[in-house]
C-alpha cells in the first residue's frame, strides 16, 4: 500500500470518531442554561429567603411580638462605679495674689547738702540705724554754737530779773507802810495833805516798778525758750545731715554717690524688709465671710515653691472697682527666698465640710450644662446629680452635693441618661 494514501486514510478515520463527541457538548450546555433559568425564575423566593405571599402575615406577627418583647426588656448598659463615702475636710478659699515686702521706704533728704559718705551698693544688707548718706554740715555747727550762747545769756539774765522783782516788791511794801502812816497822821491832824499825796504817789510808783520787774522776768524766760528752740532747730538741722536706715533690710537701690548735691526731697536710698514677707490677695464678697483672722494659709509660687503662714489682715472696705477685699498673710522668710512681687496661688483654710474625693474623669455635664456626676440608684438605674467643685488635688477632686454614701459611675457615664438600666461593676476607690 502506498504510504501517502495510508496516512490520509487514518486521518479520515480519526475525524469520524471525534464527530459525535463534538455534537454532544452543545446539547449539554443548552440543558444547563435551561435549568439555571428555571431556578432563578421559579425558585427565586426560596433562594433569597423572602417569605411567600402565604407566609408574610405570619412573619409580620412574629416581628411585632419580638418588638413588644424588646420594649419590655430594654438592654442593660455595663458601667464601672465606685462606692464613695463622704469625709470631713477643711474647705478652702483659693485666691490669686502676689508677695510683698513687709516694709519698704524711700529715704529722702530733708535738707540740702553735699554727700560726704561713701556709697553703698544695692543688694547689701543694712542694719537698723546704719548710716546710708551723710551730708556736709557747712555752717550749721556754728549756728548751733551761736544758739547755745544765746541760750546761756538768756539763762544768765533770769536771776537779775528775779532780783529786780524782789526789790520792787520791797519798795512797794515800804510805800504802803508810809502811805498808811501818812493817812493816819493826816486824820489826826499831824500830817499835811501834801505829805499824804506824796506817799500815795510813791506807792503807785512802787506798784509800777513791780509790774516792770515781772515783765522783765517774763521776758528773760521768753528769751530762754527762744534760745532753746533755736538750739533744738540747729541740732535737728545737724541730725538731718545724717540719713540712717530705719530698720534692717536690703538696699533696693544704690545710696547717693559721693560728692553729689542733695536737695530736700532727693532720694538717698530705698530699703525693703523681706523677713517676714507678706502674701496679698483679694477676696470676692461671696467668699469674704469664710475667712477668719489667724486662719492658716498656704501658697504655691509661680516658681514652684510652697510657703505657709497665717492671715493677719482682712480689709473691712471693698475696692470700689473690683468689689473685692484685701487680705494679707504673714509668712516667715529667714533666707530671703521670697522676693517682692512674685505671683502666688493662695489657699486659705475655712470651716470644714463633708465632701467626696472622686477621680476627675467622673465629672460630666447634663443637657443643661450643669456640672455633676451620675450615680447608680438602688434600682440599678443611672441618675444625674449636680455637684460643687471644692478643690483639685493630685489624687482627684473634692466635691460636695452628694449623699454621705454614693455609688458614682466613673466609666460609662457619658453613654447613659437618667432612668437607663445599668449593670455596674465596682472597683476599689484609691484614696
């Protein structure tokens, strides 16, 4: 057999064998498509889970029943709460204030003169009575000497004036005796009227001499007083030449420079006393009745330090602008750590009151914006209770307005309202 012919014969046979298989595939595909169309058209409701028309009324009834059951049995919200007990604490009035020097004075010249003392630099500590500025006396010492001389002269004239008074009194007594004798002799006819008149004239002259002598004595006394005043004025003028520290403290400024000319009113130096120091605050009229003299106080400085003292002054007159009352607290400052003008937050102890120490996170606001907390009632329902913030500490906040025993929600209070059922889990309150 021809090889070419044989190969052609085999290829035709293989084609005849594949023909039935190729015709079977379209038939199967048509059957599959038909089945899918039937399923999606006639069995759609069953496949999607939708109830049939006959089943819809029963489904509606079941849904309504479930709704009613859920309304009767509302979901319970889980929260975290603490059992808090009120404790008596010292209430406090919190103020914003500053430190002040206990005393401060500007020392100024009372007379004119050139400075002859060496200057002292600011920051130095000075003792009470220490010389700060000394002025040139000039002619003041000579004026004092002259005044003292006049005083001595006035004092020396007093004995002479007193002797003249005594002499005048003696002559007056003699004149009175002569006048009485002349009058009796004249009545008896033994003395003439001329003699009587002469003795009376002598008496009047003696009386006048006494008055003159007394005036001279008073003038001598007045001269003494004038001389004493002149001496005192000269001495005071000399004392004004030396300016001394009225109390121990720090120099806030340099003293007047050597050789400078000071006029009355010119500044010599400024001295401040910082031991003790004063804390000054201003209390609103709503809080002033809670502060008592002698009440302990504490202040935290802006620099971080803390000082303690007692209330020493509470003003009885309000500031006309701010309607606040000045309060002063005296604190010891031996190391002069406090400076004049430092800002401080002052806490003044007041009468005690029961309060709760709670975490700051427990505070919340109601719909009206009032500050408070949410409590767990005996019926396990949440309820809002307003509180008043008393003090903020590192351990929490002190609040009032709650009962002595309170179950306070600390986690989840933002997700419940009044009347909502809660399932509290209690944790230990670290106090």
